[in-house]
C-alpha cells in the first residue's frame, strides 16, 4: 500500500482555505498513485477549543461531505480530523473515507489533553477503532493518545498499522518521535504519525515531524513533495520479521490487569 502523510501548515480556524490546501495535496497524491492520504488532527481548523465556531453536526457536516467528494473525485482514501458536536461538549474525531467515498471508520480521541484543559470542551472516546483497507488492518489514534502504551497494545492485537494524527508542538517534538518509535517496536507494527507545521493562535510552533516506523523501529524511506511524504508499506515485511523475532507473544495480559 502507498500512503502519503501531509504535515499541513494549518490556517487558523479557516476551513475554506485549509480545504483548498488539502485538495492540492490530494491531487498530487492521486497523481502519484497513493492509496491513502493522511492529514493532521482537526484538519481544517488547527487545534482550537473555539467549539462554537468549529464544531459541526455529524449528519450535516460540510467537512465530511467535502472529503467524501474529494475521495471519489481523485480515487483516493483520506484520513482527516474534525470536531463533532455532542450535547454540551464536542468530540475530537478522525474519520477514514475510502476511495469510493464510503466511511470505513470513525474514532473519537480517548485521552483528552487535560494539561491544556481539553477535557473541558471535548468528551472522551470509549471505543477502539480498527478498519480494514487494502489488505491492511488499521488502528486509529489522535495526538495525546500516543503517550498511553496500553491503547496501542490493544490496537496491535488486530492491527498491522496504527496511525496517530496530531497537533504536537515543537517544544515536545522529541517526545513525539521517541513515542512513535517505541509504539512500533513494542507492538511490532507500523506506526504512522502525522503532525502539522507552522504556528497557531495559541502561540505554539510546530515543525515537520511526520514519520513512519516499522516493527524494528526503523524510519521508512520516502519520496517528498513540499510537506507531503510518500511511503510504500507491506504487511509481508512485518510477518517475515516476526517469524525471526517475535516479542508480542510473550505478553502476560492477565498479569498486567492485576498490577495496573
């Protein structure tokens, strides 16, 4: 499978302009025969808690509708993030749309970032999401989820590849790279992290740091187009690697439940 990661320089809370930027990358990715293109968290707004402005009704979501149109127009699967209304709060969500415009999966961020007060605006998700696409089982996570290895251990039971879309600031970008690599090694899966670039209105700076790690913790090589990286990944590589060195079989899940 060929995937593209887009380290989008998100224009603050400007859905119209960000959508135009996304379409440029989607067009380029389609021309490069990419199967799946992945955008950062809260794709068309950047990480904002201005929920009255950015949140959308799921059934009437313009963002979802536009990405469905683009997936069909360019024959490409798209993973993107947005904010969905729920009661008095909202959901920080990612949605996976296949190349025919069908929604294969939705994931709500399980770990709101309490340090920044995210929990005051967003309800926590309560379910894991693993979707099947192009012979891959793909687990979905968002940003702060990356710090919780238990989540990735659970996802890896059914996943060949786990994706994290984020707005992860420059001042903690070493954590981002280290944790992505660790999640790949400890779970023996491909770990994909897609982060934004630029600066937001919270005064946070972001640097290009999107990466794909294999089960041995190695960064995959890629072709590059501006802030888009294109990778080719193969589940057979992981299967072959695990025949020579398999560590996940030695997990003691019942014991971990007792001590955690």
